[in-house]
C-alpha cells in the first residue's frame, strides 16, 4: 500500500490538471456555515491520561433507557451522545441523481464518481445509525422534481418521504423506517436537525412542507405528542423529557421561519463552538497540499487539536444550547488525491471500495484516532463535563482498527463516572444547620472551562462575599470573588511586583479578610521569599513588598497561612526555610513584629508539612498543622500571648488523624471547623467545640452520588451567618 500511496502523490498533478478549476470546495457543505475561528486555546486545561471506562457493556440500540438512572437528572445538552454527520448520505451513488440546488452540483455532474466518493459520509441507513447508538441525525433534504431526497453537496441519496408511483406502487422513503424506529424506542431521545433546499421560488413553502410531513411521521399521533415543544429546552433533563412523554426534538435549520411550537429554531438551540476545522479553499494551497505526503496526518491532527481547544473553553453564551462537536474533516485538500484514487482504481492499484468511499476511508482513520483520544486525555471530568453531541462520519464503521459500535460505546461511556481531572477547583458550603450544599466545579480563568491549579486559598468578607486565590497551571496567582448568589467576578491575574503582564509567579499563597473589607495576601515567590500585598475595599491592590525576616533579612519560607484579627491586624504563620514554624503579626500601621518560633510537641519547635491558622472570638487564635509524623495537631494561642497544649482529632480508626493537607476556620460561636485530606486521599470535615472536644471526622460527599471526594488541597472559611465555605482541588 505504501507503493500505491507514493504513486498517488507523484501523479496527483495529473488529477489536478484533469479537474476543472471551478470545482466548488466542500467546506460549506461540511461546515454547516461555521468556519474556523482561529482556534484560540483557553488557559488552564490539564492534559491528563486516563484508562478507558470499563462499563461499556450496554446495548447501543436502547442505551438511554438502560442508563436512565444515570441520566435522569442530567440536562439533555449535558448528555454525551453520538451524532451522525450527513446522516442520509449512505444511499449516494454515481447514478443516484443530482440536486439542482446543491452547492456542488455543477462539478458533481461532471465528475459523478468522484462526487459520490467525496459526498458519502455514512455507510449505514438512518435506522442502522440509530441502532449503532447515534441520537443526533443531521438530515439534509432536497426537493427535486416534486420528490424529497436526502443529499449532500450535489449528489442525491435515498428518497426520504414515501412516493406514490404512476402505477400506484409506493416507493418507500427512509423517513418511514425512521419513524417506526422512534415509535418503538420511547426512552431514546432523538434529535433531528433538518436543513432543506430546492427550487428557490418555493423554498419557504417547501421547507415547511418537509417539517410538517416529518412531524406527522415521528410525532406520535394527532397533535404530535412525542415532539418536544416550548415547555422543554436543551437544558431540560432527560427525566423531564421522559415525564412529559417527549422523545423527539426537531431542530429547524431551514430558515423558513416556521411557526410550529415543536420546531426548535437553529441557531437559537444549538452551537458548534468553532469545532469544525475548515481549510483554505485557495487553489494554490490545495496544490501545495497535494504534494505534501503529510497532508492527511496534518488534517487528522488539526481536528483533534481543535477538539482540545474547544473542550477546554467555557461555553459562554452557548451554555444553554446543544453543543454539536464536529469531529470530522474538511476534505478540500484531499480532492486531488481522491481524483487520483479514481484513476488508480481503474489500473487495479487500489480497491474499488476505497475509490467508491474515499471520504469514508479518511474518516475511518480519523475515527480510530478519535477513539484513542476519547480513551486518553478526553477521559477526564474537565472534558466530559463539556461534551454533548459528538458528531462523526461513518457511525457504522467496522474497519480500520475500529470494531462495530466501539467508538459509539466510548462516547456514551462519558456519561458514566470518569476520572476526575487532578487539581480542578470545586466549592461547596456547609449551612449553619450542618447540612451541605452540592459540590460544584469552578469556572476557569479567561475562556477556560474549569480552573485547574496547584495551590488555593479563600477568605470570607464582611459583605458576605468570598475571595478566592489560586495558582494556575501558568504558575501565576489568580483572584476571584464569589458572591452570595453564586455568581462571581471572574478570575483575574494578580498584578506582579515588576509590572509583568503575566502576573505574579508564586509557589504558595495565603489570604485573609479584615473587618474593614480589605484583604491581605501573602505569597511565597519562585525565589523562596515571602511577599505581601493588600487588596483595598475598593478593589485596588497596594503592591507587593517582601516580608521582613530576622536580623534585617527577608523571610524565606516553604509554607504560609494568614488570619485577620478583630482590631484590623493580621497574624501570619510560616514554615521557614529551616523547617521551623514561626508566627508574626502585621500591625494596622503596616509594620511587622518579629517572627517567634512556635513551640513543638515536647520539642523546642514544631516542624511539619502543612499549616493553617484562624482567629477565635475574644482575640485568641488557633493553629492546625501536620507534623513530621503525618498527624494533625492543634494548638491555641491566647490573646495574652500564652500557648496552650498540642492535641489533635482522632482518626477514623486510629488514635490520631493522619493527613496530607488541611485548613481551619474559627466560627462566631467559638467552634472551629477543620477540613483535611486524609491519608486515603479523601476530604474530611470535623468540628472542635470550645471545650476542646472533636466531632467525628466525616467524609465530604463527592460529585453526583459519590460518598467521598478525593482531594489535593483544601481551604475552609467562616461566614458571619454561621455557615462556612469549602474550597477544594481534586486529587
């Protein structure tokens, strides 16, 4: 086959010379009017490899019904489902006729063999695609000679609606089979995107005719009870669709302004988010690509790279719409190769199948790579949370290293629990009555879908907002404000000390709020020196200054924590570069007291791996730390400066609780709340009462119905109403 490929490239110029220079490019038909948007990647997406999901033994014919318990509470535009690009193109042949209104009909008439080979994107009928798991059918209909056909570009496919022949014989249309399948599968929500073309003079009337005929077939009887109407929308859950008895969505992309309540208008209900990779239609670019043996690989890589970019981006204004990820290629640069394949087939140098199905042969290789991507770095939460309809070619592929149904099973499996992306920020609140709200991920910085970072900190403010800090994957400090209603300011870079527009680079970060509405931030820079800045109540930043250490030197530290005091001063706790824990106070005048060594457990100093500090009513402060023995220790410092005695909470089944990260928050009732990542990797919570007694440590419930949450870092902060907010990053 290598020899054949080489011949094709050496002789491609012959194919170009044989082809008319007026050949219309394939881009409009494939891109659905959506062109490349520059592909700007959002920041913060982690490239995490994960094993393939093992729960793939479900039936593809009725997978929604079988996974109903998993899908019940999930919005339809958050269910990951296979989709079919140009679903009706399987019936295209060189002899199947042409759509006079098709965008490539002129060239298709001159080169019918080549046109059909480049226009056929599916190898199975509509019903076969549904049986293979597809739940989104991209239907393109052409009215030709008074009959409705499916088509692509120029070539016609099968008849869509039944046709009464001159002798009274009915020619069955594929829509009848489609309607029968839908009727027999009421638990499968099928989305039909309908686009029409035909004689320009009757375009609006014809489009409405096609829509109403389709509705009558798939609508479930008088009044079309199976069709989703205005009472539902893309964000309605699968359970709501089932409860309403609606399992067909018609997306009207005809542009006819149809008045039907069951015709959901495009683009109001679906978006492609720039997922289609369009290539240059310039003939010189095509000529250059024809002589590049890497053109196919470049094409495949561009599609997958665009997927990386789009799946990392926040949906923005499209969050309430269906997201149709166009996981297929623009074959424009492959037209010369396809023409040469036609010649080589006549010389018996390539198979008839490849000559007749050139685009499908390319898509089969792309689907193989797409499958590997889905099993790899598209198999974690930051991607699967952002997936919806994955539209591909050749849904019924059973060649090229992809077995029948293998790709669709992998797509559908993204609805099942996936590996959570490490270090993704999530938040939840513990109400004053002790109940917990749902744990939810935080949106990312800029256009990124989720915030992924290495360190975090939070502080409750007197105006009931919560300020958040995170060190992103870029190593810079980002700041956000979360309001009581759940909205946020959005992540912004903290200004650097050197006016670097990239922001302040840091290894560790701490944050505390003060009574007047200001917030104080301490960070350990990449040089190991501790720095401090203040955010004023009006949002202005004071500017970074190094923290003074002992003997006129600057403080070098490995960990740092902070808490505000009622008088407006703030205490800072740090592990110095010598490993010893030290405490200092920044007074309201801006001056620092000396750093005093914190006494250890039967030792002159305390050393460990993590630390936290919080204020208590009356001016006392409480320290929590993880010692070198791996256990959580707790100590009170009286407002007089006297030290209490180290103790700690009991573990789940051990005398003391081992942990890898922790945070504490002093409440207005004198209790202290502790959040910690246990040695098993899960996040736990406990309350210490004023007398010193600890409640049993309990795991934080995870995402969905999970009874635990695997965490990496934690930060808990107290609100004035007796509630607390927990910020965690995934493990």
